[in-house]
């Protein structure tokens, strides 16, 4: 699995991905963080995988993400996601809608992001073990179903505002794993939009 897919925790997921009942922010009113606009690829990635990021609607609210991956048969596999971006000073939070393949669990996948200059994006995803420990200790509203790295974790805070307050707290800053770095990727323009540049 490509680095970027692991980073976003969006494709090919088992049911153990941590989910939140609410996004980190207000999904009805959040403006798109224009710094994220563009095409990204994993720094030092092992294959041609691109992430396209843009606003979710014409009014500039929400965020739309499209992953484009070249398969072993030299075809393009594309998957689209919707969410919101919430800018908080130099950093921000990305909340992406997600539902398990069997439909039993649904919610929001959360990530923290920072930008180093214009062309380098760092994404921090939730650390499964650290989050489970905080929930089990009663420091975070949530539930842990099962044991170990395959437990289902759901954050059940009452609002996006409460969730952001936690994520910006001392415990909240520690609940993210190490950063995954993305850089602006090469692309070519076509009459129908922007397409990835094939590796062959």
C-alpha cells in the first residue's frame, strides 16, 4: 500500500481506523483552506500516486479529495472523498467522511496538517494506541471495541468545537503520530481538466 494511502487512512481500510462522530469544526460553514489547493504526491513515494485537493463546492466550502493511483496493469484507479478543512493559525485539521465497506461504522477520519512553505505538506494521523489509551483512561469521550491494533475506536465528543479544543490541548497534540510528508506533484493539463502524468 502506498505511503499516501496509509497517510490518509482512506483506502483499503479495515474497520479498525479511528473515527470521530463529528468533524474537527463546523461542516456547514467552513471555508476551504486555499493553501491545500493543488496536486500532491508522497515525498519519496514508491509509485505514481497523486492526491488532488480542491474546494468542495462553488462557494468555497468544504474540501474535495481525489486519489489517483497507477495500478499494476498500468491503469488509473481514482477514488473521491468529501470533507472539511479547518485552519487554525499555521496549522489545520482535515476531516474526511468515511464509511467501512460493510457500512457498520461511519464517521470522520481526522488528520492534522502543517505546511512548510508552499510546496511541502505534512499530515499527522491519529495514533491508534495513544488514542485508545486516552479513551480507556477516561480522558477522551469515546469507545474502544476489541483489543490491540485491530480494536475499533470511535471518538464521541458532543461537537466539532469540543473536538478541536481537545486536539489543540496537550493530550490532543500527543495523540498524533509522526508526520507524513507530501510535495506538490507533477501533472499535465488537458481539455477536460488536470490529469496525472503517466510514469511509462
